[in-house]
C-alpha cells in the first residue's frame, strides 16, 4: 500500500470534516492528517455549524 506523503503546503490549511458514519470519520480524518491538514471533525450538520461559528 502506498503511504500518503505529507505536504508542507497543507499545514496551514484546515478542513472541517462533517460525516455521520464514525468509521468513515476516523478514516478520512486520519488520511487528511497524514497529508498535513489540520482537521476538525463534526458528526452532523448542526455540530458543523456550531464549530464553524466558533472559529
């Protein structure tokens, strides 16, 4: 399996990941972090809006 390579350009980029499926959330969060992104996770739309308002 090819491992994702961190990209230093991604370090300043933040992603709000919204996914209701726990397994998918964990997988996607892990993959994005390995690519160098800062990841904030929300389980559903209302939680995402709350997170977005706080930022």
